C-alpha cells in the first residue's frame, strides 16, 4: 500500500464476507472494546460481515520494536529489522494458535530502509509473541533484483494438503510486483517469483502488480483453504482497480483480460493505465469513499451465496467523497457470483471501517486503516489491519 503512495506522489500528486451457515458464540475474552462505526442500512447488506468492534483495551496490538535483530544476508550486518514500523498483517490459524505474518521496516540509515516479513503467534488472538528474525526477506537469491526495497504486504492461504501459499509484494524501489512463496510450516519459505511470469508471454513481468487475495473456504477449525471453482483457483488482485487471475497450482497465475469489444467500466487512472487490457471486476466509484483506488484485503471467502471480499479504498475529495479527508483509506465489502468470480453481485454503499483513533490517523502515512488478515478463532472473527502504515490493530465480532 505505501509503495503505491510513494509512486502516486511522484507521478500525479498529493475486506467481507457472507457467513450464512456459520455457527458459534462470542469469545469470552475479557477485553474492552468499542464498536466500529458502520454507516450501512441494516437491511441492505445482510450478506456482509459488519458490526466489528475495535479492541480498544489492547490496540494497537503490535508496534515497532528495537528487540528484533538479525544479520541481513545482503548487507552482511546486524539490522534492527522492525525498529521503524510494523503493519499490514496476514493471519493463519494453526495448532490452536493464531499466527501473524506482518510487514516490518527498519529505520532509514546509511544503508536504507527495507521491508521484511516477520512471524508472531498468539493463544488468544490479541497478545502476540514475536519471533526474533524475519521469515521472508531480501536475500542472495533469484528474486534479489526485485526485492531491493523489500518484501511487503502478505496474504496467506493453504491448499488441501496443508502447504501454505503467500502472495506478497516484491518492491525494487520503483516498481511493485506480485510474488508467490510457499511453506510447510510458516517459517521456511520457497520463493517462486512473479505470479504472472508465465502469463501472456511474460508481458506482465514489468507491470505494477500487488495485493493478491485468493478465493478460499474459511473452515470452522480456522483454516483458510484455497478452493477451486470450475477447475481453477481464483485471485482478486490490484491496487488501482481490482482485477482477477486464475491458476492451476497457486503459483503461476494468468490475469483475466477483457473480451473483444469490451471496455473498462470506468476511465482508467494511475497504474491501471499500464494494464488497459485487463478486465476490471471491482472498479472505483466517482463521488464516493472509494473514488481514487480499490485494493484487495484478506483472502476472499467462498460461501453458498457468493464470494465475499473485504477491500481497501482511498478517497480524493475532488473526485470522491468531499466529506472525507484527502487520501483517507477506508474499508468496504463486495459480493461476487460463486460460479463466476468475475460477476459482481453487490457491494456496500459506503465503508464499514475508517480511521478514527489517533494511531490510525497519524503515522508513516496518515489516515489509514488497511485490512489484510481475517481469522475464525474460538467462535470469534478477528479482523487484523495496519494503522497509518505504522502499527497493527484488531477488531472482532462473534461468529453467527
């Protein structure tokens, strides 16, 4: 998310879910909470997962730390790898714990800032214990040229055999690229490079791409399992418009292009101008909170009634909601056809989460809540998000 902001400032100026059939009761955790303002008509969005409550007694649940140290294999020196900011987490339920994979940045020094992905675990979904070293980071490997600026913004699912697949952003300082890695245990990762490396003769290799949310089943035991539709895996991706891609193996992906005579549903702007042939499945909306960009959130949820996607969005008052600040990130939800993931059925008229706490309004990038991790754990939905590109917070609601 922040690498797009950096690009946008240079170039042009200044996550969901349908839960029918899910049963459970609220978690009895004794934490103080405050309701998230949900500006939605009560009857209009029965398919959406609303009414989350920010856990104010614990938030932000993670922030920068001077404790984490490791010897960077590229720099060949010890780095305080999460001393500056931590944000934008993915989550996995495994062995009775919530595991969080999160983006962390070191302070800017003579050898520069980089993003790396760390790992932490929790028995209650609120209080996390961090591991001392990152688990995915720039190294002397085939991906090094693409990761000089870091590895960013993970989303994680597993396949039917229990292998984990991460989509993440490889950033070289100028261009963001959507990459893929896999792991048997969340600690040891194999990098496969660009998700679109084999698509269309490699024409997407040099294009800006990020934020891959794979369509999955959220199982009652907490697993998030990538699920095929019509023999293919599907992934919502993008941070200008939201596009779609398919895969046979969760590693190599093919973006969905428009058919003959088909036109984009909205005028293309920013990075979308470099991808004019792609089919936009969730567009920005003029005059609304999601006027400037839309970006995939946690892995999309497949249910009996459709595919539900939490998405993040940015507002520019000149073309969007004039009552919201310039550049504010909020979150909303969309529902797609379960048999045709490209077919948008419904979307919420406005956001269900916005920055309203000091740590959400002020930080590396002001006015940001960025939803990226969702876990079903102990009869509760835990929704994890980055705040102002600086810290991590959580909101909860019972499983109905």
